[in-house]
C-alpha cells in the first residue's frame, strides 16, 4: 500500500515538474524558476542516496546538475518523461565528480576498508557510462522501455503509463532495443 502511495506521489511530482519545465521552455519565467526549485529538492534526494559517504558534496553536485539541466534544456523532448532525462544528466555529473575526486591527492583522506572506489565500482561506473552512450543512439521507442524496465526495474504496465506506449509496444521496444544494443556492442553499428 505504501509503495503504491509513493509511486503515485512520485508520478504527481514528475507531472508537476514536467508541466513547469514545458511552461518555462515556452517563456514563463516564474514557472521555470519553480521548476528549478522543485528539481533541486528532487536532485538533492537522488544524489544524497548516492553520496551517503560524502554528504558535504551533495549541494555542490546539485548545483552542477541544475546548471547542466539548464544548459541542456533545449534537448528535452516534452513528449517524454522527465525523470530519466534528469537522472541521466545527474548521473553524468556524479561520475564526473567521482572521477575528479579519485584523481586528487588522496594522501589527506582518511583511510577506510575499501577506499572511495573499488575497482568493481570504477568498472561499473564506466560500463554505465558506455551503456548510456549506446542507449542514447537508440530511438525513444526502444531506449525508454529499456531504461524503465531493465535499468530502473519498473513493470511493463508502469512503463506503458509513463511513456504513453501500449504494453505490447513496451515489450517490443525492450526486445528490439536489446537486439540493437547487442548488434552495436558486437560491432554491427
């Protein structure tokens, strides 16, 4: 019951932010300002989960992400869900931040058992970046079902609701998208 309420709240929040962004893109400055304020709160929660060991850096990363969203606002397709687009931008900023942090002089950092990165974490981050680039090459009808169903773990029905696609179109999109990704990976670009 709680999960359904949380999903409903998240969906309403997504819809509200999306509407504010669309109005902002159409020239409504107050709507755009409200969008950035609401998005900041959303990004703060999103990044806090991922930087639980570096809480002092969350706000800087929120600001970097907001700036990137602002600079890339022209790439947003109003017919598509907002959350995957925003999360992709925030993830890229997070990866950039972690790379910068890993590259600094770590002699003054406290030691812990695993350090900031394990090699598996770095490999996973690189794989996510590469996957993101490959996914960006797919049409939305294939990319969005893969992102929602396979990467975010949403149900096919929920993905259909979010994307405006039919349930069968989501299933076909996942199947064809995975086939296209496999071809790209194997060199059949």
